[in-house]
C-alpha cells in the first residue's frame, strides 16, 4: 500500500486535545496514514485566513494527499460537509469557502456531500464534526474507499468573496492578505499586475521598487519583493514590516509606475 | 509488525528541545513507532489539567496505543514511575494521578513500577525522567517487550481527588473542569445529572436551558449544551464564554429545574 | 528500506504554512521519511539559540538521522548552503554557525556545499531556501542519494564565537546560555569546571551549593543542579528562576569554593 499523506489544518490550537482526538480517529481507521500538521493556529473561525494558509501549503504536497481542514463557524447548522477531488489532492471539510483558493488553480474538480452514515462515527457530536465526521471521511479515503461512496455530488460549493486586485491607469491596487510570523505583509499583487519599474506604497507609506531579496537592502530597511508564494510582500530585513508600518490584513497596497 | 502509536503529553512546551529528545529516544529503540502529540502545553506541573486532557484524547486512539504522559512535579523524588495496562491502551508516566481519569472508565487495569534497569537510559538524569526513563519504557513496549518485564506489580496507584458533582433537591451542582482555546467552559456535569428542563447558571450568571448546538443561538449569545466530550459546556457562539463571564477552572455551575 | 528520520528546526513558528510546505516537499521526494519537529519557535534569526537547541536534541536521535535546520538571516545573500556528515548524523542548512555546537563533539566531519541543481526545486525562491533548497537536499539524502552528489567539499564552515567558561583562582565564571520554558537557567558551566564544594551565584545573587534534584529543596526555593543536558542549571522548584532573579541569556554565573 502506498503511503498516503493526510494534512490537518484547524483553528483548534494545540493546548487542547481536539487535534489529537482527530488523529486518533484517523489512525484507528487507517493506521498507515502519514499525518502532517499544516497549522492549528488559524485565528478562531477565520475561514478566509484558513483558505489562504491551505493554499500556501497544499501545492507542495505529493499527488494524492488528503487535506483535512476544519475551521467551521457553522458547525451543527445546515452547512454541508464536503469532500473535493482535484487532479492532485482531496480536500475534506465544511462547505464554507475553505477550499476556494486551492480550487481556483485546479483545472477541474468534483465534489460530494459527506453523507454516508457508514463512513462516520456511530454518534456524531453536534459541535465537533472534525472528530466525528471529517476525520473519518479523510481516513476512509486514505485507506482506499472510493471518493463517490462518501455521498451525492455537489456542484455549487460555497466560495469566499475575494476582491481581486485592480489595475487602472497603470496603477495596481490591492491589499494585504496575510501577515506572517516575521511581520512580512503578503499582498494579493502578483508580478503580472505591476507596471514597469513599479514603486510600492502601503497605506500611503512609500516603500520603493521591488528588490530581489532581503539581502539587497540594509539591516532593518523596508523593502518590497516577490515572496516565496509568488506574491508581492512588504518586509523589513530581519525585522517586522507589520510593526514598523502599524498595518495588518486588509491594508491597501498600490503599485505605481516610477514618477 | 503492526503499527504501534505512541502519544506524548507533557508540560514541556514546544520552544525547547525536550520533547524532541524524547522522540529521538523512542525512535532509536522502536523506529516503527508512530508518534502523535496530544499536547505539550499543559500548564506547568498541573497534573489535574493533564489528566483531563489525556482522558479527552485517549478514547479515540486505536487499541494498543501507548500513551506517554509526563507532567511530573515530583521528578527526582520518591514518587514511582509506572506503566498501566488496560484493555485498550498502555499508560506510561509518573505515579501522581495523571491516569486517574482514564482509568475511571476502564473495566480493569494492572500496573507495574518501571524498575528494570535494562529498559532505561544507561544514565538517568535526576531531572528529566521523560527522556531517560519514560520514553525508553514506552518504546520498549512499542517494540513488543512484555509489559511484566518493566518491573514489579503496583496495586495502589495515586489518584487525584476530584469532587463529584452533587445532586440535591433536584438541583445539580458541579464545577468548570477546563477552559478550552475557544473559551468554552467544560463542566463536570453530564446529562444524567440534570433535572428535566434544567436551567444552567455559572457563578450566579443565568445561562438558560440546554440547546443542541451553537447554531441554535444567535451570533455572540451565551448558551449551554452537551459538548463533544459528553459533558455540559457553557459557550458563546463564535466567541469566548470564559471572557464574557470572567470565570475559569473551578467556577461553580448549577442546573436547576425551570422555575 | 530502513526508516530514516528527518528532524526540522526553524524560526518559522507554527502559525504560517512554511513548515508544512517544507514537509510536503520532503514527502514528495521521500515518502518514507519520518518527520520530527525539534522546534519552530527559535527566536527570529537567532542562530545562537538555534545552535544550542539543536545540540540539545541531536544526540538523542538514532544514527543516520538527518537534521534540517533553517534559521537563516542571510537567505538570498552569498552565504553558502551546506550539508555536514558526521559519524552519527547529517546536518543540512545555511552555513552560518547553526551546526557549530553539534560539531564540537563530533570526532570528525566532512561538509559539502549544496550546489547540485538536480537536487533542488526547479525554481528557487530568493527568500525561502528552506522549502526550495534545504528540504529537497535533506529528502534526497533520506532516500539514499550519496552525500558527495550534493556538491563540492567545504572545509571552512562558519563557526559561532562562543566565549568558553573561565576558571581562575579556583573561581569558575560562565554565563546563562538558555532559559527554558520553566524558567530554568541553563549555564555553560559543566561539573568539571567547578571547584570542590562550589557555591553558585547569578549576577551577584547567592544560590548555594549544587543539589541533586529539585526535590532536595523546598517548594519555591532556588537551587543549582546539574541539569539533563549535563550543564549547571539554576532553578526554582516548581517555579521560574528567570522570573525570580529577573535575568536571562547572557547573565553572569560564578562558582566559588565555599568560603
């Protein structure tokens, strides 16, 4: 049997036993599954942040990886439980837009509602579907249960609304999508949005032209570069741009041609 | 050889290299062991919190799992090192009550003192039995060493005193056992303790009747429900009950019949 | 194929998807690799702290373990990417002194520059060599690629300057190397530095003679002992010495003969 990787992403933190309970359930069903944490420190109930982080990690996992993601403000409500199959991976979690960003780059996908009562816990808690519904579904897929056995097809997955960057009169306008642990501001601007010799601004603060890497500026200096996610980032070399500029997720970013 | 899962629960945090050293020791003895963290963020030396968290996770792991738990305020003292075998699992750690809650639901168990010098590090540090004594014991069990080889039987395991909920005159009185990362207050009241149409109170704050799930109340409202651990929890939908009420572990909880 | 352990140590934290991306890359190249986190909470860009933590963990891992460590303030600059082979392990990361402390105790080692373009990502980001350069190198080694295929030999690895403890007139002077999560102060003094019946002082605070373990002093008392790393530590029994004394890394420690 080939190794199957199951990743986990939640907003459960690591202080409680919730993530461990999910892992126990998975290993009970599929002892060979290789478990890898993406992160459990998504800000509580923040589906948008979760979608971003999952899209940062998923492309680097081997083909056939199962991504189990549970950031689920609607647990116990009528929101559907879904699994989504792409050419490269399977995604398992609540139907609330969590997978939007991953699916945006997938050439094709098909989805099912997780509805088969034989592929879940005998008793499903109304507050912890991660353990009783999603972990069993992921584990059954990992041990080879066909995707279509989970339940009926779903066509209309929920998507999170995400304002795309705008280019007008040679000026690209976007926003900060994520602030990482170093205080780097990851924006939604990609190199193809930028005018030639673009100069960057964040909330009116002048940053300057793109550099290639941190080491191109002096210690503690602000800079803009194309980060490891392929998006423009605003950084301070060996420091925190978020702290320096006092800005966070949603801050406006503009790229103008050199004056 | 079947996959054997070894879980780890400590108060060592994840900033230091202590947990990694334990994992290195285990993999040196039993390279096939599947390591799963329960949590390493137990409040320092808090055996009671550790016992609670272990009891939340352990039931979800496959039969034969070895649970290694080290919250050990008495390390280096005369407190015993023990292993406890139940029908479902093995527990390895200091004899200070850590396993009390897990054993409460076990139909039977037997325990040994970890005393066999061939099943531990050549040199045992006086401050880190997790690495030199408990990790080797767990790893030797994982690779198939018979339980009884660890050392002589122990009958009188230390138990943590835990006040049981009280039901008097139709009113159930209990306490908050745990505050989770979302601020949910997990109490020691189970559904069978509650009067019909119970109304819940925490430290005098009126909460109301049990609901089925968060989605039954409006965003930001307080509610009481039977949580994923089978115990009554006080929650705020997509918010923190601990913060809202300003209470923590030990807070009094009462369930009265509807007036 | 024997199990190969790959450990990971970074300053990336666990809130972002950076560590997960590295793990995905490794499992894509070597699905059998056993991944173990040392820590991802090294203070940002603190090579010295990283070197200390790696040296605390590495000796406990099985022979042949690959230690992947990425604390890399010079990413994108001319600093070299290296792999270092010792009798027990392989170390992979930036050439900035990260492995200094591990190599100090190695009887011999040889190093190569990671330069082979076939053993890295097709596109190497200028800011995330952990994912695009170091993780692939570690994974290729884990699946059996010969060490020498990574690139040309390196003789002059960067070392971090570390002032050795000084013994003069029977008095040993050293410093605090690390403060652990419990607030224990791990010093650079080893038992062989100490005068007979040594009395310890930290920044002028009198601590007293070495005890064997925490349990030799009363709850809340300060003490000095030889900790689990074989170095003198200053501790408070079930409390924090760092808090009590208000000192941190770099604080001066002296051991004098009893007056």
